[in-house]
């Protein structure tokens, strides 16, 4: 898919080099961006386009190549609830499972999670409500919430990376 994108940029007469393309691939392998089409757009533009005067041509080429691909990168895509439950049960301690029951059980937790995902329109970092990174919400990753685990630290959540 990305070789096709690279060739598409070349056919749009954008001066992209193999070295720049390899830099993009290295950045993707290092996971410098989340699974967002917007993040990929900015990363690809930063690594492939060196002249600001070419940004409009890049925008047009990007839009025509990735037309309709938004759904692939959408973090709100339907994830089977049973799969989530099994994954969480593998990671949670007995204390964590008891805390989930105290909050109203798995069904209540999933209902709240889905409601917040529907309300949330963009990636989020920090705060106490939205799903993301570095906040105090019981959802997300790398934040602090005393209800999230025995230590109060969410070490490996599967929400927005």
C-alpha cells in the first residue's frame, strides 16, 4: 500500500526520494504516530515534502490516494465486546476485577466506555473524562487513577495509543 502511495506522489510530480520514503517507513516502524489518518498525513508530509510550496500538491495527491480510507484508521471501529472482556480478564488482578464489580460490573463499565467513545471526536491526552493518554480517567493509558489498578497506574491499556 505504501509503495503505491510513494509512486502516486511521484506521478503527481512531487520530488520524493527513496531515502525520504525509507525515513517514513522507519518512523512508522518506530510508532511515532498513532493509528490516525491525520497523524499519518502529517508524518508523511514532514518526511516526504521538503518544500512548503508543494504542500497543496501533496494535499491533493494524498486525498486522491487515500479517499475513503478513514474507516481503517478509526479507533471507534467495532471491537467485539467478548474479545475485550477476555483480554482485560487476562491482565486484571483479582483486586481489579473486584473494583470493576464495585463500579457496577463489566456491563456498566462497557456502557460508559462506549458512550464516551461516541462523544469523543478526537485524540485526547490528559484530563479526567475522555479516553486517551496521561489523564485521570479510568479509561486510556499511562495516567493515574486509583480505581484503575492496585497501584493506581494503568501500565498497558488498549485504548488510544
